């Protein structure tokens, strides 16, 4: 089976959207393989093209590279990034270092990420400069990273969605330091 998050979720069905947003991290975690298509990375690109890809700016992509155990990055012509033919690009020190430098996420965390409440401030900073189509998605895209399930309420605005997320993080962890970070708005 193949699943593409951009076309396999019926956006008109609130129940399906709710289930999908709260399950997406788990779906990526249990995937046999996650394929990342970098539409703006031209064929035969050199190291650094992944870091500059617009894919690296999207909010939802954080879980696309943290959750799966096996990831392959493809350039715009469907050739493997850096011509790296290893069965898992998480095993490529060059690619993980580039992704780590671009995202601010430690390359070891990229390879063996565990969802939960450890490092809440750092995880919030990971997404602080990312962009989403729907403003609330900046919070919703973090549900799986923190292991949180909350209602999805499109139209509530980013501030409310982030507020509910932070409230739940504090309720589950007791750690109020998640409020002490600076991101961009």
C-alpha cells in the first residue's frame, strides 16, 4: 500500500481529518519506507540542496523525517539525492548532517527520535520558523512529536491552537519551561 498525505485525507470529513492529524506521526513511524520527493531539488544536485529546499520550511515535514525509521530523499527527476544508494538515508552521515544543520535538530535525534515531553522547548523551536497553509497546523503538526491527542478545530487561529498545545504539554509534563522560548510569529 502507498499513502500520500496530500491526497489521501478527505478534507471535507471532519472525523477523518481529526483522526488523520492525530495519527499521522504513528503512520509515518510504522511505514516500511517514507519517500520524500524534493520537487525543487534539481538532478545531480550537490550537498546543500536539501537544506535549501522549500520542503525544509513546511511545518508538517518535521514529523516526516523524525517519525519514520527508513527515509529516502528523491530529487525532482526521481533520482536519489546525492546519488546515495543506501537503503536508508538516515544512515547517511552527510545527509543527516545537512538536515541537522538546516533544521537545528541534532542529527542523532533525526535518526532515533522518540516522541514525548523531553526537550519541549527545543521541539517548539524546531518548528518556530516553519510555514503551514492553515495557521493552526503549526500546532497540529506537533501533536505526534509530543505524543499528544487533541481536538482539531480549524478556524480557532494559531494562537488558540498553540495555547491548547502548550496547556496540554504542561498538564502532562508539569514542565512550564516550554513557555520560555522565543519563536517567530
